[in-house]
C-alpha cells in the first residue's frame, strides 16, 4: 500500500487483467521457491514506525504533507490520515551492534521530524492510539490526498454494498459506533518489524512469529482506549480488524478470511501457500495494472499489501534484484520511546530466531487455534493474561521472564549479536514486564491519578517521551 496509483475507479477489464498478472506472478514465485532462486543470505532486519502529529494542545494536527516535504527523506512517508506519517529504517544484518545502529538511525530520524514539526507548532508522538482523538477527526476531509487511499476507500465500500462499517469493542467502557469510510484505520498506529528469512527456515520463523504474537502484543501494549472509552489493553487490534472489515466480527475479532486477520493456519511450504491463499481467497481491491518489471512481482506485492495479516509474508528484492522472503510482525503498538521500540524489536528478533531453532517445532506442540486464542487473550488483558503453552496454562508475565527472554538472548547471540548488545536491548523488556508498566499501564495510571482530560494526557505523555527514558521508569505525578 506504499505505492501510489493512478485513478480510483476501475472497470471489469481492469480486474481481469490484474487477476491474470497476479496469477502469473504467483506462479513465478512458486518456481523461484522450487528452483532455489530465493536468497538464503544471513538475516536482515528493519522497522517501520507509524506516528502522530499533534498541535500545542495535544490534538491531531493535519501537517503530514508539509512535514514530509520539509524532511525530504525517502524514509519518511505519508499514512492514511493527514495527521499520521511513517518512519522507516534501512535494512541491516542482524549481527554485531545492529540493534544499536537501528536505534541511532530511528532516533536521529525521529529527532529531525520532530524538529520540523515544532517549527510548524506541532509535535511528533509515538503511541498506538492517540488519547485525544475524537470520532469526528476520522473523516475523508482528514484523508491524505493520495489516489491509493481514495481508491482503497471506494473499493472497500463497494464490497460492502456501501453499508457503513460498524465498530464494536468490549471493555470496561464498551464502544459502539458506525463509520461511513475506512478512516477508522488511521486511528491505529504500530511498530512493524521485518526479519528476512532463508527459504529453508521461512516456515519455522513465520510460525514462531505467530506463537510469539501473544507475548509481543502484551509487552508492547500502548492503546488502552479509543474516544475516551477504556477498552482492551491493546485496543488497536480489534479497531484495525474492523476498520476495513467485509463482514461481522467473530467473538470480538475478525475471522480467518478477513482483510485484517490473525490468519488461517501455520505455514508449511515455506511462505508460498500464504501467497497462494491471497490469490485464491481474497478479492482484488486495487486492480492497477503495473508497468514495472513483472520479475519484481508488482501485482503480487500490491495485492499482498491490501491483506493485513498480523504476521504478513513479504517478498523483497536487494540492490541486485535478487528476491528474498521476509516476515513482517505487525502486532506491536508504536511507542512510547525509541528505546522501548528497539527493545521490543530485539525481543521479537531474538525470540523468533530462538523459537524457530528448537529441536522440536513449537507448532507441533501448540495448535494454531491455541496460538490465536492466546493472542486475543493477551490483546485484551495485556501482561495479566494467562495463556496456554506446552505443558499447561502459564501466566504470560512468567512465561516471558522465565522462558522467552532467555530464548531471545540465545536467538540473538546465535545470529552474531554479542551478549552485551543483546542484554542492553532486552533489559528494558525484562524490567517493563517485571514491573507490569507498559504504555497502556502508564496511561491507565495517569488517568486514575489525574482524571479524564485526554489532551492533558497527551501532553503529559509527550513530555515523558521527549526524555527518551523507557516507559517502565515514567512517573504519573
């Protein structure tokens, strides 16, 4: 969805041409997997961070176009709403001081964007859902003026016969509302981390990412409310699942064929079967016939970008045009600080590599249905959740501290990350989990102390974010 398109209305012939190209590119990917053309290089990592722009009162500020133009850096790109943008890091090998290098890059880039926003009486905020956001902020007048977003909105509404999108989220203060466009999607901002995988390990790493989703969604929780309603510890999950939904939610979340979904099962044939599922089970939303080299799989890439699995397979290309596979882990909220986000990424990279290297595959001991149930439990309850694990039910906090963090250490060191570097980035996760002080927990504590002034909450949050001190050390005074 990062590729701009022309036009927003399509004909039946557009859909036929796109389906034909998509079929051919899916077959090309199958041949690459069979013939060993996909790169088997050492793992590379990367990250995307979605962020908010706010004004001096802590309200959303529609500044993304002018801020992005002033930054003039291809790593900073627009998002759906005019008060959102995305920061990207360069890919780098998972080895040595790569995590510290990622933090340095992201911190410097965020600092530059924040400085430019300040010159326009704005500020940059990393948070899963902006506490001061109002329902009336989510309308097409606040949509970034790019054809791809208008076209996405048009096609989703057509598939729904122009029926409004309904949002239903349970919690301490349940929320019910209707939306006449896809702008609810703009309310959810995340940290998305990428891990390049060799074809031989792709299924194991992908399945490890699926299993780890319960732990990562809980330890990175930073979205406890929407429109002032206290909801899930990570309310971004049900919000995003319903933002572009084609049918009613199931048990409070989307089903396996939804556009935003936990998925339909583990990977078993590398990652190819997920792209085959894209072709066979998902309607084309944006049938834009690309003029790009078909060997770069432009139609497969665009179609995959309109299916938002919480763990999404990707095909990428290096500077020489060699294709490779990546796993994109999408379950973690943005923020609160760069330190918190890189620590979250370190935990995911290490635990995914460590879990995938187990002598007995975790997917043989934990069914996909259980992994899915664990994920939604953790999104609702955060670190207080109890999850099922081989051997029985476990408190999630204990599982992270006693088993997954040591596994993350081993996984990072096995990939060439020195023990000291691994410890420096996993320590903030260990302290946060031990104290139970996630971004969501801090927001709830601040509200309990100071009341329901949501703009004041944003300003208090922003003041602490600017210090760079990780969230588990934030006070609520």
